[in-house]
C-alpha cells in the first residue's frame, strides 16, 4: 500500500509540473464589449487609477457616412508607461466615458476590431512605448441620421499602479450619418471574414448593388502599401480572393465600389491569421488527470481511515465481551441460582471478588 501511495503522489507531481500555468485572460481581462468605466473589472478602477503619459490620436477614413454605411476608426497610442506584461487595453466609445458608452448603445455595429474580433475593447501587447500601437475598428452606421462623437480610452499599468487616459480633452472625432444618396454603391447583407488559418487562400463573396465595377484592396498591417485585384461578377454576387498568409499576422482589406456617379469604399476589415486554429487541450488534460489522481488519493486515504476505525471498534467490542469470561467456570458451584449464562459471564468475577472468593 505504501508503494501505491508513493506512485500516486509521484504521478500527481509530474502532472502539476508538466502543466503550464493557465489563465483565462493572461495579464488582462480579454477583448469584449465594455464601457470605459468598468469599475475595476479591467486594469484598474477609474476612481483610483493614476494618470497616464500616453499620447492618443484618433482618425477616421471619412468625415461622414450614410445610414447603414461603413466607417473605419483608427487609434494611435504611444508614450505610455508599461507594466511587466506590457499590455494596454483600448476602448472605442461613443460617450463621455461613463455607463453605456460602447458604440452598440448608439446604434453602431462593430464588424471588425484590431484583433480580428468584433469588440469595442481590445487588449494589445506593446513592444516599445515609443513606437506604440495602432488599433482599428470597422463599423456599420445606425439606421437613424445624426452625429456621433467617437472617443478613445486606454487602461494600462506602469510604476506599480493602474493608469487611465482618454481623448475627452481633445474632443474625439465626430462623424455625421446622413441619408443614402440615390444610386449609391453599397454592400447588401455582407458579413466580413475576420479569422483564417495559415496557408489558406481567402475567397470573398458579397452582394453589392448599384455598381459597375468592384475591386478588392488590402494592405499588410503596419504597411501603407495598398494592393488590389478586380472582383468578378457571378450569379452568387461579386467574388475576389486574398492571398494566403505564410505566417501569423494580420492584414486589412476593403471593397472599392464604383458606378457612373459615385466611387466609394467599404470600411477596412482586419483579417487575422493564426496557426493555432484549435485550442491546445493537453495542459487541461494534465490538470484534470492530476485532480483525478488527487481525488483518488483522498478517497483511498479516507477508506483506509474508516477501515482502521471500524477494525478498532470491532476489536474493542470483542474485548468487552471476552474479558469478563476470562477464568469464569460456567459450572462453578458458587454461581447464584437463577443467573443466566450471560449474567454469570459478565458479572461473575465481580460477584466472586465481592464475596471474598477467587476466580
């Protein structure tokens, strides 16, 4: 049994040592749809956070759009303090950094973010504070006309404190949403692709109305060189392809639409390439195995404890019943008349001693 326990403990230690430390959101809280004043759920509580030295600029690919039309917002952040994790959380908001200030509360739809998702809050690693980071969001305008002011806010660490910064002092950037012009080229019910695997050619297909020619444009993230290819009109819509990615990274792409009256583009969409299309479950399996072995060890220990306790109890019972009968002769003439065998076994010795006799 000792050998079994030692092998069990050794197996648990091997599993725990082999399993990397896993966190749901290492160093941060993960991308998501969040308000800027998240009450400490992200990098720090806005009420107690320290000021930041970050320089933030925000720009858009157009000054106005139409109801349901495209828009790309880009934020450039540099000069921020950095913690050991070198992580910065970036918010795109449409309010004054309070409750319900994410774009969806103003009717805007985020179709693509800087990490290939659809969140207004993204977390990015900063290699160098001087170079900073850039984050872009592709959006679809609300159905109602009006003016929306977009702001950028950031959460990050540095110097042992949580820090915040935003563009409220600069006024953000205002975008006007107007009516759709007659015969204006536009995408119809198109959902952009934001993720793909390495080595995969990406085929894009979209229903586009009021166009005579369509081109697909793309650029590598961090490079201002724009490449383009002509889309073909098919029975299923307009189709074009993006070249395969040879390594992990991202690019931005958009449609360029034109007819005899207008020329316009869709919003830039970020397409991320990742070799790990599936989650590595091996660490989780090792941890589950170690937990199972720990549970088994606890059950075995509990079983042994209960078994030894039961044996001890039975032994005490046996001694209780056996000890009085030591030296008692069931046919002893001194046995009182009328005593049963059980009475004589248990009380015979006391009776004899009280009467000055010997067993």
